[in-house]
């Protein structure tokens, strides 16, 4: 299996606020790989730096050390022109369905704009938009409507369609289902898995929810306070973890069965 | 907190120096006219150049400014080119009049706006409509016209207040109050309008926040929540508006002084400017800037006291 | 690629403006006035400065002067018309300078990084330190009284306001995820600024322009009134000044320019307000702190029993058309003393509204249309805020979902807790302080003294939630209503908070109503469960029963949607043939 994305010893430092405040390092040398057509799940709590990894890969934040390689090329400090070319291969789905779509543009505009900027003709773009809407299970007339007319789950589908538009090789999914209801969550996750099976796109899937990670990931990395503490197959990490933090994470998530939950709670309290 | 105060103070002083420097630079473009104005009509270019040299206006600008500044920090603001009257005492004599109007207006504006804005936001209904109406009226009519209308009604027709003239506070407090009453009201209108709107908007925003609901569930009385919690958080942006209002009022006071014949420093500034009397102009600029800096400092301190984040982080 | 809907939106804003009488009247007045000014040479037979000694203080209509003559014998009507031109030019200069400087620096400062912004901040702080009108007066030697030069300086003085406005808007937009998404899509900065950022900036700037124009005209008039500027340039200020000196003999000379100036400035203000209403949807409405006292249920026997009984509760909100739309449509449930009931549902189910109704903290727009809520036999609906205050804290308490936004950012943690304790039970400040410190320790905060003195932004989310729990249980309430208390927390912190809640409810045998959407939490801590959907309760039962034998199809759907603990991706990452169109590039 070829490696698509290779992150080596990545460090990111955020500057402090104010004139001479101290900066603090959010990622202390993080390494991971994502292979072609696979899903790497990155699981961690708030402040762990998991979102920062995604932003660094996307070029939204500049690393202070380490490298990011995509298909063998070093993209760590890619300039604006290089990033625009990369936009055809690396895309993103964000967490918040309410602020990731411009409320003043129609769905058609939102989906079509990146295509037109990349040079697609208007008629071809329109055809592609219809195709995308179909792929994510939205009605064709959606392209005339505004985001506020849609539910959270539907907006997330639009965000997924936008990510799929240039037929990328890798999509960074930053907590894509965390803001959705239970029933919607399941459906959107199914959609993501389905798309991967059909198109062969790879996912760097970031989440704080182990259950969600389990559903979609082939391999899992656990991140804690800016360090990756464990990496392995999904089966191994989520059923037989090696690192004590991973074990704590597993036992802390409550399970929807009273008897089982009692046992899990007792196991956690024993830790 | 002391560090915060010191930092703000230093920033203010630096700004004051910069402002006077820029003013001086702008003024320097008119030094030829100043010199010719001293000489009177019909001066030849040669005489103007000689006059400039005599007044020291042909020296490098940095030297001239540095000279003025070094005297200014010691309290010596020079003397008028035309009357030889010392600048500092001339300004301070008149400044008190202008300040008494502006400060009283500012304080009254604050009190009224807070009361109206809070009541409008917390009670709604008739109080809210009244507050919005008052604000609208304040915006619509320029204070220039209000002042003149007030003079006509209260002074000329009703003889309640004196139309012109100023009595010093130390002489007769009651007469002082009545001599500034109308000017203050005229000055206040625009300020009340904008500050009330500001506070009303900020309070409405605060009262909708989650913590207000949580405080209610603890059984804390509504008045406490509105005044001790919501108002404190809403005050920050309102303070910024207040410092802007001060600058507005300072300008407005100059016009009001004209209408009510008050011996403030508006007329003094105007005459000096007309003649190009540079020491007076610089002295007035300095006082003006220091006033603005002082008010901004007070506002910043209030903000720091009210808003812990501003104090601690920056 | 503008689709029809974008156009209809723009048209609807225009339509709203046309329908607003404030906008129509003020805009028309302004257009008429400007036209009058432009047509001045045609409309008046005399120049603005033509003085005729026979016409000094002429009455209306004398000497062919439409509105009479001033004290120098000039035609007042002509002077008025030419003064309009002066005002228009003043407005144009002042406004365009302020906008040009303010918008470009606001866009640049807001969008491009903090060092650029820092420089801009300093520059504009400097400009704002200039003492306004005073400066314009003392710069007379430089401007030579030319009102155009003065207006340029004034425009610069006005620019910080526009800069602040634009900068704040841009900063707000820049942090929106859709701008990040646009950058990832490969859109160049220029296009992002134009398409995504400028659209947000447009409305407020248009509104500000109206007010800037009014300011410029007012200031220019003020300066002219004082005598700054040449007295051959006709302006309202100069005319008012001359009229003022003549106020008692010839009041009309003062009246005409005052009217004209007043109408112009008032129209600009009204137009600005109308624009704000049309573009931003009007001014915010007051948020009164009241309970929904309009409805008071009849004192009948309750159909259900328990510490807390909710009987056929219905809550509705008014729609923009004025009708009432129900969000809670007949909820009946009961919580027995000492038990923990889980209230489960997805968003829009009405579970949080039900909880707020019990606490009496529904928003002021809410209308309770029927039903009853009784706590220990006492009816809660219809009680006034003051009556409810006696109940809150000691009988019924609340733990909110989002810890940070539920603490007053400008009070210390300790001060807020002490205030709450003393409001529920009268006691001295010292006693309250001790009680609070003990509570902070009890809820597992490692350094109670330090947290007591801290401000909310200095503590973590998990600690903040513990603080809120401490505040809720401080006065030993009979019933604790917890609204998704762990949703906003990390999973490890969540587990600790659940432990804490389980511990606390044992002590004084507290009853708990726990609103949640997480069935794991239900399994962990709840004795009984009520499932809500679209405003009604669809199923209730003990936790074991519900998980083992769910009755209602919706409950079953919910339980099925729970992500399985055992599901794993079994299909290996494969490259389906032909699915990767990427190879063709």
C-alpha cells in the first residue's frame, strides 16, 4: 500500500497574545502516515492538538518544525501557488455545519466556486454540482437554495460534496459528525464510508469520540497533550490498548447498557 | 494593576508628543504667512525672510520643535507673538470655563444614559420607546440649532436663565449653575443619544447571555443581576463611546461658547489661529491633547477595573 | 455564477427600503435638495455674493428676493441654494476620505496578520488623540480657511471609526470556517476578500456613510458659524451666524438656513436608520427578565404523583406572522423523590424547554398555553419572579450545559458563588465564604482558595463545570435539573463529573432531572428514562426496561443509531478500479 501522507516530527507553536507574551508549543513532534484509500483516525481530547495536525496538513497554520510530505513531495512550507494546486488533491470537512458554509451564497455557488476558480467552464461546473449533490444524497433543487434552509445533517452533506468536488485523494475530516444528532450522525458516517469505498479517497479523520473513530478507521493514532502516545490498527487500539491513556479513554466513554456500564465504571475506578 | 496604569500613562504621553509634533509640522508650512502677518501688509519677501530669522522660524524644524518641547515640559509655553501675553496663564484662565461645561455635560450624559439605557433594556415597553425617542431627537437636531433655540425660549422669552455671560463657581455657585445650565443641555443632546443607544444595545446583548439565566436560577434578585453583573460587562464598549463623546463635546463647546458669550478658550483659539500666533496655537494643541489623553486614561482605568481580562492579559 | 436566489435577496432588501416611509421620505428630500443645489444658477437670478445696498434686510418677496435679503443685501434664497452645494461637497470630501482610509486599512489590518494590524492600531489611536474640532480651528493657517482642505483633515479624523468597524467585521468573518474552507479550496485571497468578506462589510459601511455625511455637514456648518473660512463661500453655518446676530430684529433670516440645515441632517439620520433596519433587520428588542405569568393553571388534582410532576405541559413561541407555534405539545412526566430521571431526545424535541419551564427561566417571548408543573405539591407555573426566587436555590437548582458561558466573566468565581448562597439562605458574608470553600473542596477542586479568587477565564472547562455544580447544590436543593451537564466536556472529565453527580445525589437524597442526548450517560446514572420527540414524551420506563425492551419505534430507532462498541472497519483500504479519476491528470 502506497503512503499518501507522511507527517514526520511535526511541531506547531502558537504565539502568545499581547505584545511580548510567551508562545506555547501545541504539537511536540508528531509523526503519522495515511495510506492510499485508507482512513487514519486521530483521537484525542480538547487541547491535545488533534485539530492542529489537520490545519497544518491543510496549510492553515505554519509548522515550526518537522515535515509534511504528500505523495513524496515536501509540502511543509508550501507557498500560496503550491497550496492552490494542492487544493485539487487535499480537501477538508469541518465540524460546524453552521459556520462552514457562507450564509449569503446559494449551495450552487458554494459548490461551484472552487471548480470555476480552478478553471472549469460554467456549464461543466453546473453539471458537476448536480453530480455531487446526487452523490451525497441531496435533491437537485438544493443548488438554488441557501444554507439556512437546510438542517445540520444536510449542511454537512453539502460540506462533504464541496470536499469531493475536485476529486481529491485525501480529505481531512475535522470532527465532521460531532455537532450532529444521533440519528443523523450514523447516516453521515455511513455516507463517508460509502464514498471511500466508491472513490478510493483517503481520510485523515479527527475526532474525540472513540465510537465514531471505530466506525470509520482502519488505523488509529491516539494523541495526548501534543504527543502521539499510541498507533495501531483500529482493532488493536480500541480493544486491547497498550498505553494507559488509551485505556483511560476507552473506559471513560459510557456504554449504552446499564450492566455493562457498571462494569466499565468499576474497571475505570480501579485504574 | 499599577503596571497597567503606568503603561497606559506612558502610551498617553507618547501620543501627546506625537500629536503636537505633527501639528507643528503641519503649521510649519505656513511660517511665511505668520511672519508676514506680524509685519503687516505690504511686506516684501526680503523683509519676511528677515522677520522669520528674527523669530527663529527659519531654523531646522526638529530644532524648533525640540526647543518648544523642552520649554513646555518645564511649564513654559512662551508668549504670544502679538500681545506678548504668556501663553500658559492665558490658556489656564480660560480653560476652566470650557472645562466646567464639558465635564458637567459629560457627567450628566453618563448618568442619564446609563439610567435610560439600562431601564430601556431591562424593562422594555414604554420606557424603551421613550429612550429610543429621546435618542432619535438627540441625533436629529444639530446642537448648534438646539442651543440657539434654547436661548430664544428660556432666556429671551421666559427669562429663566441668563442668555449670556458666565459666573465663576468660586464667586457664586448658584449663578454659576444657572449660567451653564442651557449650554450644558445643548451640549448633552448628541451625547445622550449615542450613549443611550450604545448602552441599551449592549445591555440587551448581555441580558440574553447564558450566565444571566444561571444567576437567576440561584435565586439572585433581578436588580442585582442587571446592575452588578450585566451592566458591568456591558460597560466596556460604552466607555469607548464615552471617550469619543468627550472629543465631540470639546468641539461642541467651542460653538456653544460663541453663542452664549462664555469666556472659554474657543474664542482665544480662534483669534490666535486667524493671526497665526504659533506659541498660542501650540499651547492650545498641547492642552487639547493632554485633555484627550487624560480622559482616555480615566476611561482605560475604569475599563481595567471593570473588565479583569483587559487588566491581566494585556 | 449568480443563481436566482441571490438576486431575489438583493431585491427584497430594496423592496423593504421602498416600503419603509422613513427611507422614502428622507431619500426623496435629500434628492430634491441636492438637485436644488445643482440647479442653483438656473433657479436664482442673483449670485450668492451679489450685494445690493437697497436690499439690506429686505422682506420676503422684495426686490425680487424670494426669501428676502440679509444684512448685507444679498439674496437669501440664492445663498441657500449655493450653500447646499457647499454642504454636498463637504459631505463628499469628508465621507470619501474617511471611507477610503478606513476601509482599506480595516480590510488589510483585519485580514492580514497581527503585525500589520498592530501598526494600524497605533496609527489610528494616534489619529483619535487629535482633539477634533479644536485641531481644525488651529490649523487655519495651513488650510487658509478653505473648507475643502478642512474637510480633508476632518475625513482623516473620521477614519478611525470606519477602520474599527471594518476591522471588527473582517476579524469576525476571518474566523468563520467558511473562509478557511475557501482557502483550502484554493481560492486566492483577492477573491476571498471580494466574495466572502466584502459582502459582510458592505451593509454596515453603507449605514455608516449616511451618518458620516451628516457629521461632515454638521461640522462644516459649525466651523463656518465660528467664522473659520472665507465669508465669500456661502454656507449654512455662515448664514446662521449672521442671522443669529440679527435674531431679535429679523428672526426669519435665522430661520431659513436653520430649517435647511435641520432638514438635511435629519434626513441623513433617518435614512441611516432606515438603511440599518432594511440591511440588518432592525434594532434588537429588549430582553425582559420575567417569568411567563400569563398562564396560571387551575388548582385541580394532579394526574401524576411525585416530587416533580409535569402535567400536559404545552409551550409555544410566536412566529414572525404572529401565530403561535408549539415546541412542547403536552408533556406529562413525574420524578419520584430521590430518583434520577433521564430526559432524552434529539435537538428540537423540547427537552430543554421543559426543563426551563420548571425553573421559570423561559425567554420572555415564550407562552405557556396549558399544563401544570408542581414541585412537592406546589404549583410553579404562574408564579412571579419574586415568588420563584424563594423556590430557587433551596428547592430547585440548575446545572447548565456550557460551563464557560454560564459564569459572569467579570466577577470572581468565589464572589458569584457567595452571592448565590446568600440569596437562597440569609447568612453573613463570612459564613457564606466558608460554605463555598467547603463546597469547592467537596466537588473535587484541588485548590479551593485559589479557585475562589480566580476569574472564569483563568480556570479550565472541567473546573468551571465543577464550580457550577457547587453553586447549584450549595443550598441543598430538593431537585437538581441538569441540562446536558457533560456534553461540552472531554470524555475523561465527563466520567469524573458523572461520578461527582452520583456522589452528590446520595448525600441529602437529592432528586435529579437529567436532560441528555447520550444514552451512555443514561445507562451510567439514570434510574428511569423518558424519551421525547417533537414536543411530547413517547416512552417512559426504568433504564433496564428501556434498553432491553424498547416499546416505541422512535426509541428503537434511537437505540439503533447508537454506534456499536464492536463495529470495526473490516474492508481493507482498496483502490477500486477506475474509481480514481486522479490518474488522468
